[in-house]
């Protein structure tokens, strides 16, 4: 592990109590508050925080002044004193006023889920683009939350919530923050332009682009590494990957495509972060095909999938041709695994199983632009035959009993439009 930045601040690690407020609104949002709190523990540990205990309050509504109820504030104070906590981390987003009130009442550092996630990103950022994006997200988040005197952040001392990307400490002065934000935006525009040029060049070259997306820790980087022998960072922790990494993948036919690994998603992904990472995530928009990697062994995989679909929607990539990769099948209980779809737009795999990787490569090849496919259509299905003619140039026709065999050099876009209908009639291509 190279990430030692959480030790820089006075060498004192944060010791935290984690707090969740469950209101009817939270429940209605479809989120599972317990799972969310478990995830918060995970996030805190990833950020180098020592988690002392967790606390949950069920309440009709959010307290505007304290976020949690006044009685709960007292309980939190007592627990913090007893355990020697330095920090309280809230699972939901707090307003600037709530943070200040809690800080004053409890005399400890108050952090919310968003800040915690941003802190992890700050520790992970390695490339210039990543660093710019994270700092912009952090400052955009902080600015409206700073008190009039700009004291808020300096009160925090060190540790989580104060760390900028790399070895930097976050700016705490309002006016400087504004200047810094505009500098960062400027620099990022450069990066965006550069990235766009690069993408356009790749696009022109006609290479098929595939993006790996998914919930954090699903196994995206592992798949990239196992498929391409790429030297990428794989770790059993949240947000191991921050910057997109592209690698060439050779298919069984010898054709090459580009596979790109992207930052993982998480529920309640901070909006500032999504906005700041737009440039990076544009990679997903430009992809010809999205591989949505899911940790099939996670009891919350369905919730994860919904989150990923939502974020893809925010990025404008919702309608992209997608294959769902149910990964980590080796860890998925067998009766669960039985219920997972395998075939068509879904596959059940283990990133560590050769046969699955081969199958995945074959599937990608089948999706390739300009590929030749053979469809076997029941002769009486004139509607389907007409559809096949719309997917590209028909090279040959044969009759096989009751079926018509049509070999087509498919046009990727046209084929994609009818893929759902026609896929069951595809003959396995010979390789
Ligand atoms: N058992 C098992 N473990 C897997 C499989 N695929 C990935 N893993 C493990 O899952 C963990 C997370 O893998 P990563 O590839 O870092 O996940 P990621 O999706 O890139 O995660 P982020 O970059 O954090 O978004 C690592 O410990 C991998 O070794 C699999 O098929 N089976
Ligand atoms: Mg990764």
C-alpha cells in the first residue's frame, strides 16, 4: 500500500463515531440505511479512520439545527467522551450550519459521507487530471459550507476533511477558495480539450471502444488486468481506481479493441464529484459498448446495479449497449448464482477463471463492428428476415431445412438497434 497520506497530519489518526439518521425520506429513497452505514464503516476504514462505534437514530424529520435530535447529540457527546473519539462522521449530507452547531456543541470534528468520500479520492488522486478534479470537487463542496469568518475548516485541525490531493492541505480561506476554483476550472478545460482530441483520434481510427463500469470493488480493474495483462492497481478496498486506464485487448480473431477501466460508483455519490469527474467519465459516453461489472456475491448487488444505472443516466450514457458482467461467481452462493442471467446481454463469470475470460473475449468479438454474423431464421419469419437485412450487408443466403441462413457483414449501430430481437437467432461464429 502506497497510500500513507492519512498519517501526515500530526501522525494522529481520526478516531470516529459513525452516525446515521433514518427518516421516512431515507426509507422512501429505496436506500437500505443499515447497508449504507456498513458501507460508511468501510469507507472510514479506507480513509484510515479508526471506527469506534456506530449510532443510529430513527426520527420523523431532520433537525434543522442539529441534524439529529438534541437528545441524540447528548448521547453522542457521552459516547465520544467515553471512547475518546476525535471525530463524528455522519452517513448523510449535513448543511454548513449543522456542521458548525455540532462542532461547537461537541468540540470535535464533524464530517459527512460526502466529505469522507472526497477525502478518499484526494488520497487516491495520482494523475494531473485526477488531482485537479478532486480538488475542484472538494472546494466546491466546502465553499458554501464555510462560515462567514472562514474558520470552519481551520478548526478541524488535520486528518480527514482537510487533506487535498497529494501532499497538499486544503485551502481554507473563502476568497482564496474562489480564486482557486476558477484556476482549477481553467486548467480542467485544458485537460478536457486534450482528452477530447485524443478520443476523437481514437474514434477516427475506428477502434471498437469498451468501457468497464460498475460499483466500487466489483472487479473492474481485475478484469482489465486479467484480460490484457495490464499492470493496474487491484485492491480489496473502495475506490482503488480513480483515473481511467485504457489498454488494448486482442480478440481471438486477432482484431484489437480498446478496453477502459473507470472509477467505481457508490450510492450517494457526491454530486460535486460526478460533476468534476465528467471529463473522465466522458470515456463511458464515447464507448461503443459498456461492460457493467457487478459483484455477484454482494448481498446488495441489486442496489448497486440501480446506483450504477442512475449515475450512467446522469452522465447521459443510459441507453448505451451494455453487457452485465456478474463477476466473482466463485464467491456467489450456488443457489444465488442459479438465478443470475447468463447469455444475451448478461454473463456470469469469475475474473480469475480462464474459461470465462475466453468466453468474454468471444462475446466482445461477436459485438465487434464490421463483423460477419450468421443468422438462422425460421423461413416463415419474414419480419425477422427483413430485420436482418437492416443490420448490414447480406453476403450469402442458404437454406437449412426450415431455416434460412443469412450471413451478414453487420453494421455495428444498425445491428445494435435490433440486437435484442435478433440475438437468439445468431449462429455461433467459427473462430
Ligand atoms: N473471488 C474473486 N475475487 C475477485 C474477482 N474479481 C475481483 N476480485 C477481487 O475483488 C477486489 C476488488 O477488485 P478490483 O478489480 O480492485 O475492483 P474495482 O471494481 O476495480 O474497484 P474500484 O477500483 O475500487 O472501483 C480485489 O480484491 C480482487 O482480487 C473474482 O472473480 N473472484
Ligand atoms: Mg479499480
